[in-house]
C-alpha cells in the first residue's frame, strides 16, 4: 500500500514537472514572440527612416528644378519661346549704350537658328580641338578667339603650342560655319530684345565647353556654382549657349538652371538648341553636375561696349574667306 502511494506520488510529481516544463516552454515562446515583434517593429522603424531619408534626398534633388521651361524632346521653332523678367540694376553701374543696353530683360530658347547637322559639325570641331589636350578634371574649354585650350591643370595657347598642326585639325569651312552661326545667334538676340544688331559686339570669353563626370581637379573644373555673368564678366550684356549634344542621350545631369527667387527653372539641352538671356542678376544661373556621358556646348557672349569687342576667329595664316 505504501509502495502504491509512493508510485502515485511519483506520478503526481512527474505530471507537475511536465506541466512546469510546458508552462516554461510557453513562456519562452511568448517571450520569443514578443522579442520578434520588437525586432520587426525596430526593422519597420529603420525602414521608415531610410525611406524618409531617400524621399528627402530625392525631393532635394528635384527642388533644384521646379519648372522645366523647355524639354529636350520639344522642338521650339520657328519663333523663340521667350520669358520676360524684370531687369536688375546691374546695368546702371555701367555706361549705357542706347539701342543695345538691356531695357527689356528675359530669357529665350529656340531650335530654329542652328540645325542639328550644323551642331554635329561644330561638335566634331570641338572634339578634334579638345583631343589635343583637355583638362584632368571634368570641364575643358577651347576658345578659338584667344587660343585658350585646357591642358591638364592649366591652359595653353593652341595656336602657339601646336603651331601649323592646327591646320590639320581645323578647316576654313569649320571657322566659316562658326562665324555664320555666331551671326545668326546675334541676329535672333537682337530681334527678341529689340536691339540694333550693329551695336552688339562679340566679347570674351566665348568658347566651346566639354563637361563629363570626372572629379574636379582645379577650381576651373567646378562649373556648377551659381553665378551672374554681368558680375563675373563686367562686359557681358547678353549671354547665349548653343548646345551640341542631347540631354538624356549623350549625357545625364548638365541641365541649365535659372535660379529665380521663388523657384528654379531649367532648360534641357538639345543639339542645335540656342538658349539666350540678358546677363544681369535677373538671370542668376548654374549648370547641374554631369552624372554620365559628355556635354558639349558653345558659350557665345555679347557686349554693348565696343572697347570690349573681340574679332571672329581665323586660322593663323588663313583668311576669313
């Protein structure tokens, strides 16, 4: 009988132990589940923060361009698309030249002045010239007027440095097209802003630019800073850019951005497209960093002051023919 009670007690203890084990397992499972829930919640918080950070980053990029004035795929022809802005007081600090000094300010874009075929010819001209040297950083220039050519971290005079070799790189036809295009750009600026074209003069710097995503090596490579042409170059009254490559196809980034008080407005480059504007504070601007590919353009600048005029370029030893 005592043996039976002992066995019953042992069975009861075993049952109690089994219950405790099950209860412990359940508690551990519950604790593990609660831990898992905390882990999931933490992961969700981290993911939310990452998404928010990405959204802020993307919107910060987009905030640079709140309005696109002209997209790459549009064709603005035959008449320019004109955006009028109020003239700044910059021009009051300089001698006024009636018939030229800006009284009507703004910015305009046209695809009807230079053909895409002509832009291709000018791009090949730039490629040949810049192939002779080029900057170590992401921005190189070629100025056919002064002869300035980026070479490493400095500039050389292409006509003096390469001498007769220049005639193997450029042709008289190249320079004739360059002069012809310059004249057409001058004419459309004069017509748009109501100027006398004979009172406008080409001024320096007027140059080809090649920009890619290579890291800047010198200050000359840092093309993306906001600036005002009239402040940087006092002689500028009208600035124009002729694009020689296509945004989205030949390169990404590299859009031209007008930085207005309330928002920013951009022009997407298209080969043969001419963008032009009055050069004062009313047209504060910058160029986006090129993120891929190569962007080619020509900056063609005009002044109303004949003392700052420069001549059209010519191959040394040649004629304007």
